[in-house]
C-alpha cells in the first residue's frame, strides 16, 4: 500500500522553492557532540547518518515530527564568508536546537527563526568556521537511505517504545501502527523524536508495522520482528520508502 500525492509549501519535500534561514555549527570536526539528541537517534555513524546532520530550530522541528527529514542548504548573500562555488550540502534532521529566551543576542533558534545548527564538518563545506553564523537557502528533498527501515525495540513487558531510523522518502514519520501475531492493528502514539509508543503487552508475539511518512506514503512491514525478540534489539524492515 503506497501513494505519493503532490504537495506544496515550505515543509513539503516536492516544493522546489528555496527558503531563507541561517546556519551555525556545534561541536568539533569529530562530530561527537552531534550523537544522541532530541530525536532519539544513538550513534549516527552506526545508524547511517554520519555527520550529514543538523539540529533544527523550533520553527522547523515540529515537536520532533520533523526528525528524519532531509534538506539541501547553500550559503548565500555573504561574500565575506561563503565559500565560492561551494554548492549545496544535504543533511538529515537528527536533533533540536532549543530556544534561549534569557538572551537578547545569539537567539537564532528562537521562534519564529528558521535555523539549522550543523555539524562542524558540514558547516565548513559552505563557509569558513570563523563566520560563526551564515545566511542560507534551504529546501526539502527526498531522503536516500541504504537498506530497509530499522525498528529498535525498547520499553518493558507492559509497553513498547519503538525507535525508527534509516527512513527514506520524505524521511519524517506521521503515523505508526503495530500488529502482534495475537492482536489486530494497534495505534502507536508519538512519544518523542522518532520514538513511537503503545501500551500493550506484545512480548512473545511476532510484530508487523504500518508506517506513514509526511507525504502520506504508507508501507507495510509484515512480520519483521520474530516471536523471540528482546528489548534493546533492532530489526531491519527490508523495505524502504
């Protein structure tokens, strides 16, 4: 089951319009500071995202529902700091850049600012690191991932928390359902970042998932988790958007 309707607007990946924003960076060239974060991802190298990532400001983060979305960015209108002919970088949203209402300067992540806090290796592809902050243009793009969507199972016998990563297509998820081998389809609730929760005992059952991305494409991952699964394990759904 899958369909891909046409969509428009600054948050729709098929919109080819470039929008204004700013970008900074956090951490150093190793990118260790970009691991973990508000989307719930763990080791971004192991999960396939590497350093091609960004933390989004409140105006873009959408309370975590934007996690996994992919963007193109280019440095513009700053001949002092933009690297000539640098072209574009492509990043995945993996973290949140929190607002700071106690300051009157350096408030780039405060609403309604659209802002990308990049890993340092990505920032220096566009500008000299001494710039600190640069004006950029951005647009949504399709995410291209290798392999299937991954499902990491967490929680306890009374509730299941599933972290979804390596999601292609639109990248960001708006709906997840789970079905045990002894249940019908159960609606999962968005908990935080890319974590989805259901308060049902599902231990000892094989699991299937129905995942919908923000462009309303839905994929069925049938029996991707065997009956002997354990909390903390990750399963490859074999399919992707």
